[in-house]
């Protein structure tokens, strides 16, 4: 029987109330045991509102005792529910001692305190602390914590928690007791504890004011060498935040623990980050250039949270983008400075145009500051994170870099040690910059992707150029009425003859607005929305010539890439209209690509992007109803046609570009990227198998090996089966590489994929309890194998639904993330709609559906 709707409480942003009590100090003690860990919590509680009971959050806890000011409280003085403990009559100020028991070994949800393999580990954000002990588990209760950890020293030689270690002793039985003290008041979601056996990579950092910070990276035994890149990246992040925003680290130790079982990328717990090992460990043989990039960016992200998140935190979870949007923006700026700025921006734009635009068009649409939530874990989204970061970026664009930095400094100084709101952030920006941001604030409350229409009119006799911009935001699933937003529109005029360029920033604030330029020559082309200056869709009637001109000449690499993407999208849309697959490629684009391939001086990373066709998801977002098969057929045909038209320059470029030995430098990454882009096309030509075999046998790094495998698979070479099987044999004991192998198996564009996945489920390293393994197989299948996932017979959808049903009782965070592609069933044709709906209905009928999954599925078919 389905669980009744009534048990799923919807929380509303506007219902916020200050807590009736606060807790100034907490002393925690953990007697670690796999099945029966005893948690003793001693809290200093203070009343803030008269005549209120004390209601504490707590889930899946066995309550052993309650004491107030040293006196046992009898059971008739409290009420327990499945998620709370309420004490009715309590003093205004008292010490509350609560003892509970939990079972870390049975915790497969990886939320709260869990034991995975031989490591005890916590994950408290967003509401996991209540699975450790009864508490006011909300981010506006800031307390000073100490934690005492008691465990068997031989099995758990490292006992870690937030802050500084203040005591450490061992008794005759080999039982160790370690005590930690964190001087900074913090919300419960930033608490962390780790116990296990590791290799320690140690280093140190001298802050700008001359303090010495010891850096400690804890990794799996034997993996120390693979931790070097992460620790170097950490030092770069610490230096960068000092230089860019004048922000310095505040404790004497910064610890990072890499764990194999983790629901997300990483977690910014004060002084003790916990990372998914996939975002820490890397070397040339096992990690790709993209892995190295992600590690640097996530190490930066969690470090930057120390100021934007920890020192200044969120008042309530509706404000999540306050810390996440801002911190993603900061990590993107860091990556742009460390790696290629053009590529960093292009990757961020791709995320927006694929995942975020899709979310806005889905039943889960929400503003970057959501209005209502059933399960908070469902709102760690691309909208809150990535669109949130775009909103911060627009602020920087509107205010200018210096005023933005001043605004951030004012925000941090004004609110240090507080739990605040998105409004507080905007207010600080407004006060520092002296700019009215009242209309800009709508970006926080309005969901949906605005559509921008741009037209131009030139009067040659008066040399007057008139630009007209119109904005429109369509209704979304959560919100019918939309208002006009303040949209910064960066533009660049390209003048053909003189090769001249001119840049401007237009502030669109009305529904329709004209911008007049007097005494100006007629531009040959206008780059609209340069650098993706706002997270909007753009409608402009570009000619092919204009797009190719922008692709060839714009000053900004992002604009050039974008023009190529628009060129292909336009061509695909036209061919889709006339149902014409076998049309010759326009010579102008072939000429341009030929030129790009034969310019050894050019930025290779950008060239690789200029040579890329748009991906399936980017194209899909441009259609109300997604023409799955047509897009796939056209994309494949274009790839084959380009390979033939450019065969010679592709091969020459490929041969010119080898790099060894492997180094992760901006230049080498660029070279590999361009070379592998060439290979991707060359694989479509006859007798390309030797080329691929050669690259695999000569590669000294995972980037080139994996690129060759993917090229072979996507071109459907017959010998791909042999290649992947020797790859799987070679790496059978390495979980991170096997994840790549699982993903490869899952992206097989043929029907073989089902047998392949079944086979991998038998692999000794596969485990349903490990989110990385499950995602490697099934996110790859549902998000990167449109051919087979969107099969007309519904077999792809059923596979995903079966996996979701299996995962939900084990780990609801993961099941709710996996379901995402099925939620958007309305975007497909009626046959696929029906097949997807059937899957969702079946899930809704499951006896014990998690809140996480229920919220999404019911929104989708409700
Ligand atoms: N705050 C983390 C970040 O840096 C996100 C996170 C990690 C998280 N683990 C989680 C969120 C578990 C919810 C649940 O972005
Ligand atoms: Zn974050």
C-alpha cells in the first residue's frame, strides 16, 4: 500500500520562525561500534521564546537516557515520534544530556554516521545530524563543539573530527580516546567525524599573515602517490583566495579525507573536508585530464566554503544558493585562472544549456531560492548550484569586478559568525556598490529560462544603429506568472573591412527596450550575449555567413565556440524540417574547419571545441517535443560527412600533435584534446582501427587510452569488443578505472548494452551499496546513451526504473537522482511518454517509497 501523502510534509520558505531555543555548546562523545555506537551529547541550552516546548530533531535513534542539569528525566516527561523528541517543561537555561545508540553498519543511505568497508564516516548536510543524536538540526543554531572519539586503536588508528586535537590517550586494552575542539561556532550540518586506517599525505601552507597551517590528506592505504595533485591544488586554492578576495584560512590544521562510499562530490565540514575518493586520487595512468580538472575545482570549492558557507552560513535551507551559488562562482573563477579560462566557461555554459535548462522545463522547476520543499536533499540541484553561480556572475558583470569584490568583503564582514539569507547578500552588494538591485532580486524568486529576442536595424543615411531586445519567460511547472528581469546583455560588433571590434554592455530591464548607437558603421555581425552574460535562451536571426564570421573573428573564444554551436543547431533544425539527411555540407563551414585544423599557432583547446558538433542534450533543449531519433541520425550523419570532407587535414593535424610523457599542463591538455577530437572523426573512416590500436598501445595516460576506446565504440568498430575486454582485464582491480569501464559498457549505442550491463553487475568490484559504481553504470546509461535509453520499446526506461526501485530502500538520495531523466516524459512523443509514465506509476505503487523519490515522481505524474 502506498504511504499516504499526509506523512510527507511540505515546508514553505515563508514559514520561517526563529528557533524557540538555541544551543551554545555541545560536547559529543562517540563510543564507536559497527552495530551499536553510543553517542552522548551534552548541550548548553538557552530559551529564546517563552512558553514553548523544546522539540529536538532525531531519526532512527535508540534513546537510552535524558538528563537535565544532572537529573534523569523520566519517560513520561517527553514525547517521541519517528522524527522528534519533545520535552515539555524545561528551564530557561540548562544542561541537557542525551544518550542514544545507532547502528553505522546498517546505514546504507550514507547519511549520518555510517561504516563503509572499514571506515566510520559522517555526512550531516543537509539533515543528517539528526541521525546521530537528538538536536536542533537547523543551520541557524550555531554552537561550539567538542568531540571525543573512543575506538579500538589497532583497527582505527586515525580518529578525526573538526578543529584542533586537544587530547589523545590509549588504555591497556588498546582503546584509544581522542578529543577535538572546534573554536568556531557552527551549524550541525558542518559537524564531521572520521575513524579508520589511512595513508597520510602531509604538507603545510603559510598564510598571507604568516601563520603556518598543516595540511593533512587521508587516503586509502597505498594511494599516497595519487594524492599529490590534490594537495598541490589545495595550496593553489588557499593562495588564490588570499590574492583574489583577501580571504585567509582560520584554523591551524586543514584535513581532507578521501572515502570510497559517498553520495556526492565532497563536503566542506569545518576543518575536516570529506571527499569522494574519485575527486581526490589521480595519476596519469588512471585519471583523465577531466578528472584532474574536476579535482582542482572541487578541492577549491570545498576550501572556498570556509568563508562562503562556514564563517557565514545559511539561515534556513531555502537559502542554500547563498553558499552554493556563490561558492560555485568562486570555484569557476579559480579554475579559469588555473586552467583554460575559455574552456572553463564553455563547460559551465554546457551544464546550463543541458541540465539546467532541462530542469527549468521539467516538473521539478524551481527558483535558485526554492519556495517549498519536501525532502531537502532533492534541492541540491543544477538550478541552486549552477544557475545560482550565473546569478552571482551577472552581479559581477553589472557592478564590475572591483565593486563586486567590495560587496563580498562587506557581506563577510557584516555577517561573520551569522546564519543569513540571500536578501542579506544582495543588500551588502547594493550597499557597497550603491546600485539599486531591487529588480535584480527577482532572479532569486523567479524560476524558468528567459527567452531573449534580439533584432537590429541600420539607417545608412544617418549612420544610426537601433538594437531591439525583448524578453519573455514562459510559465514553469511551479509558477505561472513571470515578471521582467534585469538582464545584462554583453555584445560585440564585428566590422568586416577594418577588422574592428567594439564591446558594450546593455542593461535590459523592460519587456522590450531599444538601444541606439549614433554615428556608427554598419556591423557585419553582432555577437549577442557574449560570454553567456546571462542564463537565457537567445533568439536571433543570424545568417550562416554571420555565424561563421563570428566563429572566425570574434575576440572571445566562448563567442566563437557558441557561433559554431548555433551554426550546427540551425543546420540540424533545417534538415529536420525538410526531413533531409543526405544533403551536402556547406562549403564555407568545411573551409573554416580546414583552416582551423591547419593553424598550428592557434589555441588548440579552443580549436578542439570549434570542431565539435553540439551534443544530443544541447540540441534536445531547443525543441518543445524532442525528436530523439531524428537528432541522433542527423548528428551521426554529420559526423561521418565531416570525417570524409576533412579526412586529410584531420590526419595531418592528428599526426602533428603527439605529446609524451604525460603532464597535466594547460598546453598539453589542449594538445590532447585537439588530437582526440581528430581521432573521434577519423574513427569514422575505413581502416581507422589501426590508428586506434596504435594510440591505445602507445598511450602513457588514461586520457588518450579512454579517448581511443570511446572513438572506437562510437564509430561502432567490430574490434571494440576486444579492446574493452583487454582494458577491463588490465584494470580489474582498480575501482576508479573500472568505473570508466562500467560507463563505457553503458554507453554502447547498440542493443548489446543490456547484456553488457548485466555482465558488469557480476564484476567483483560492482556493489549496489557504492554510489560511484551505480552511477558509473546507470547515470551513464540514462544520460549518455540516448540511442538505447530512449528505445521505442521502453526497455531502456524499464531498466532504469528497476534500478531505482532496487536502490530506493538502500539509498534514497541516489535513487532520487537517478530518476531525473524519466521525470521529463512530457517532452517526448506519445509512445515514449506512455512507456515512461508506466515506469513512474509502477514506482509510485511501491510499498515504502522514500520521501526523496516520492516528491519527484508525484510531481511528475501528479
Ligand atoms: N555542500 C556540499 C558541496 O560542497 C554538497 C554535499 C555533499 C551534499 N554531500 C552532500 C549535499 C549530501 C546533500 C547531501 O557542495
Ligand atoms: Zn558546495
